[in-house]
């Protein structure tokens, strides 16, 4: 019964444990008591009991084929438990189907026939025992009026039957002792397996590798505590985050500068200059449009650079360990772990009774070891004493049935009477105990048959009967766990349960629990640090100041004056009647390609508007051509002194007059104050700030004049203001960005050099130590390689040794009973003849007047 209970507990707890490994709670959860003193106490007891029980465990090499044959014989043609489980649609139906088969008279007789014989024995003995009373001589068989002589053949036959009974009793006794020994060995092996699995489940194992529940919960407990305010992890984390804030400020400043530049260039008033009345001046800023690509390249270089990678890594960790995120992680961790804690408690409480000192299990085990053998020996000795007395009675019959003086001896029939009279108790007890053991071993054999045959297919068949959901994804996961964990034939296999349990993504594809946990716990942080490693490359921080994309943009701004790229829009000039004559003149029509620069300009690092690297014509060339048509006047533009009109020599020269109109348009473009310059502001948000004056203050250990303002949260923000400016001011404004970018990217290089090790080494190590490594140790450590070893050890010990040994004892008791019955019948028959002769002799002697 104890073995059956343990088998059931093992099955239930294992299934519950497997389910617990992927079950998660819902909602917030308070901090559970992950490990309590009782856990440590039971763990230490399990280790000690494993050493003790495994040292006693013997005969671990089990003859499984013999065991299977014995189990099959016990089950018979139909395993009623398996049939009921396969037929049942729920647990309540199992008992109903089993009872239908149990009520079959044939099944009852096969399972309990020794008990029936025990009852018959009582009835027969109750009838026959009266014949032993002197007052019931009339009821005896074989009554003789005169003594009858027994021939030698009769006496030898009697002796031979006694010897046969002796042989049978000895065989039954030996089988009894062997069966008890087999059961004891099985119990020891199961005890070893039970202590081992409890120790492995709680503390883990090296081979096969399994982390163990207590190490898992200890790690989770440490992770949980690390998420609390004031923990060592958070203190170190806060120090690193605070100390590395300057790299974030530096990268943000550079990003803001590029954004300000891009936005300024794309202002409509800069792309197409306007007059004082906001009229279109028929020109466009080609440089403003052409700088968009280099700015994108510079932004990409910034975002892929070491500085941005440091910021990304820092931000990923900061986001993952922010107050709200920590609370959410704690809640998820506690909710998910609550089921694991329940599984630990279930395992601990279920199996603690098997490892405690002087527990009920120890007492039962002691009784089985000591009393089982003792009871078997008592019955064997009792039977042997009866055989011995039978031999004595038979020998007396040979030697002294009739003495030399002619008198009959009373010894033979008295000895025979003692034998058949005293045989009743051992016969009855052996039949009864053997029957009880047969009855108990029958359902145990049925369970053992199921356990031995268990695989994923059988689990699906009996799943509803044992209360498991076997449809859909859960059924698929249970099958994988059964085949790859519990009953795998590959002893080297050590599957990870995290790889066998999965969920469904919104698109219906599978995602293993391992992938889910890795992505949830470590994904963003790992991606950030992987990006940092990629950005760092060979281990040294690449300079942003020497980045080709950054240098290209600086070169474009510093060496290409904006005025050289402010050009007339040909279509608009062609469509304006003021310039029709000029555009018709073969000499002056070239003015449509003249920039707002006085001299010709060769582009540096950028194509000319017409393509290639040809110089962009300046105003001087056009003014010279126009001057050949008349008398040249003084400058008409303060912004561009080279702009000069002429007094046409021929008043009818429409092309000359149209050329003067064109020079006037150019003067409007040069003197317009409707260009937009986006200026940086000081802390007062009124006066402008010059970023080219930014510097490192070694006294205050801060960057001064960086045109940023701290807001209430301590975050630095850059404020800007759009102001109207002239073309020359706009040109100087764009050129100034060369120096600004030199400053801000040099600042990134400075901060990256100082803070890179803080983030790449210290912060990475901190995250690895407190988060990544513990999380991965749990994820990688939830293996199931120990399960098939334990499961097979339970089947071998419980079934092929324990139950088979139990049936051997039961059969040996029944055999012992039958041979004692045989002996009792022989002795009863012998007694009937012997006492009849003796009584006939006494009666005859009394009639003759003699005395005995």
C-alpha cells in the first residue's frame, strides 16, 4: 500500500512539476518566501538519506524481461486499470469502469483465490477437528473392530508422501525468503531513487546537469532583492548612470546641432530668397538642398558611432532598471515564481516522509525488512516442525507401531494428531496473507504495467482519465516532455524544458519559453551592448571628429560659400518679361547661371549645379559683359559691391536694359534681410549663444557655454530662435557650423574616451553579474536529464523488484499452504488408521480382562 501511494505521488508530483515550469501567475504578487528553513532542513536530510539508502541498495541490475512476464501474469489478459483510463473521458469515470471489471467472478477468484481457500480451510477444519475427540469415535472413518496390519509398501508410501511435502515446504520457504529479499531490495532501490530525486530536485546535480529548485529560487530571491531600492546593484547602477550622463549630453548636443542645421537649411525663405515684401526673387539656394544628403550621412555616422552606442547601452540598462520597469519585473518574477514555489513545497512535503529520521516510512521499511523475513521464517520453521513430527510419527509407525510384547504404541497416532491439528493455523494464515498480498499486488501490477509502457502515445490515450488536458498546444508540449524527458531512451539526453514549452505569437508561430524569457529579460540590453561592441570594433573608441561623413559635411560648410550656390531659377527668369531681351541675347543670356558670389567659385566636395566640378560663374563676369554695353556706374548693393549697372550706350539696346534689370534683381537678393538664421540661446532664452566658444572647465569639471539649459528633471535642453538675416549673415551662419561641429564632435570623443570603460566594462559587468548571468543560469539550468533515471529506477525498484517480489511471497505462501494441506491430509489419514488400530487393540484387551 505504501509503495502504491508513493508511486501515485511520484506520478502526480512529476506531472505537476512539469506544468509548474511553464505556468505563470497573473497580476501583481507580493514577495514570496522563496526559501524557508524547512527547505534547507529537508535538503540536508535528502542528501544524508541518499548516501544511506544508496549504500544499502542492491541488485540495481534488474531482470526487466522476467519482471515484465511476472507483471503480465499478474495483470492477466486485460489490464483493467489501463482499459478504464483509456475508456474514461474524465477522472470520475475511471472508478466506475474499474468496478465493472472487478465485479466479474472470474477476476475475483483469480485475484483472491487464496482467501477463498482460507475460508474453505476453516470450514473443513471445523468439520474434521471433532473426529479427534474420544467422544466422537463414531464419526471417524477407517474404524476397525480388530487391529489391522500395515504392509511395508503402505508405510513406504506414507514416508514418501511426507518427504514430498517436506520438499514442497522447503521450496516454498526458500521462495518466500527470496521474495521478501527481492521486495526489500526493491524498497531499498526505490528509497535510494526517492532520496536521489528529492536531493536532485531541491539541490540539483552535476551529471546530468540540473540547477535544482533551491538554487533557482535562491537566484530569483537575489534578483528580486536586487530590484529593491537601496540594493547594492541599484546603488552601483545609479553611480554609473549618474557618472556617465555627460556622454548622453554630448551626443544629444551633436544631434541637436545637426537638427538645427537641417531645419535652417530647409526653411522656405532660405530655399527660395524673398524680398522685403516677401516677393519671390527668382533665385534658389542649391547648397541648402544639396546638404540634405551629407547631413543624413553625418546623422547616420553619429547614430552608429561609439558615442551613440554608449548612450544606447546606458539608456537600455536605465530603461530596463527604471522604477516602473523594476516593479513590473518584480511582479512578473514573483507571479511566475509562485507556481515554482508551490511545486517546491509539494515536492518537499510529498517526499520528506521518505528521508526523515525515524519517520513512518523508516518504520514501515524496518518492519518489511525485519518482520517480513521473520514472519516467513516463522511459517517455514512451523511447517518444518510439522514435517519433523510427521517423520517421527511415520518412523514410529515403522519401528514401534506394535511392540515386542504385542502391545500397540500410542505414539504414532498421537504425533499424527498433533501434526494435522496444529497445521490449521499456519495453513489458514498462509492462505490469508498470500491472498491479501495477491489482492494488493494485482492493482499494483496494473499500475506498473502502465508505468513500464508509458510514452507520449499512451499518455494521450489516458490523459482525460488522469485529468490532463491533452488537446492542442498543451498536449503537444506534454508529448514532447514525456518523450524527451521522462521516458527517453537516450541516456545522454538532457533536454531543456524551456525548449519544449512554447507559446504562440500573434501570427500563430511558436516561440519557446527560452526565447521569450531571453528576449524579455536580456534582449534589449544585449542588443544595446552588441551594438556597442560593433561600434567599438577592435576595442578602441573610434573618433567622431575624424569620421569621414562628419568631415565631409564640415568641409562642405567651411569651404563652399553659400552665396556661390544661390542661383537664378532658369524657368522663372525665362518667364519674367523683365529679362526676355537678356535671355535672347547670346552674350548676356549666360547671366542665368551667375551665382550671388562676386568671383567664380569652384565647388569643394560637391558637384556644381550643372554637374561635374566646373567653376560656378560669379557676378564679376556678367558685370564685365554688361559694362561693354555702356558706362558703368558705382555699386548698387551694400551686400555685394560687385553689383554695378551701366548707362546703356544705345538707348534702344533692350538687352542692355534687361541686363540692368537682372543686376537690380541680384541686388535685391544680396540686400534682402528675409533669410532665416536659427540661433542658439543662452539660459535667459533671449540672448544668442555662440557654440564655437564652448570649452571644458577643468575647475568645475563641466562644459561651459554649450548653449544647453537644464530643465526641472535635470535633463539638458537646447533652445533656439529664428531670426531674419541677410545673405552674408546667412553665409557666415552656415560657415560657422564647421567650427560648431568640430567642437561638439570633439566633445563626444573626449567623453567617450573617459566614460567608455565605465559603460562598456563596469556597466556591462554589473548587468552581467546581477541580471544576465543569473537569468541565463536559470534558463539553461532547467533541464530534465535526471527524470528518466529516476523514473526508470522507480519502475525497476517498485515494480520489477518490489511488486514482483511481493507476488513471489504471495505465491510462496500459497504453495506453502497447499503442501501443508497435503501434509495435513496425509497425517489425518495416517492418524485415522493408527488411532483405529490402537483403539481396536485396547477394546480387545479390555474384553479379555487385560490392561494396557
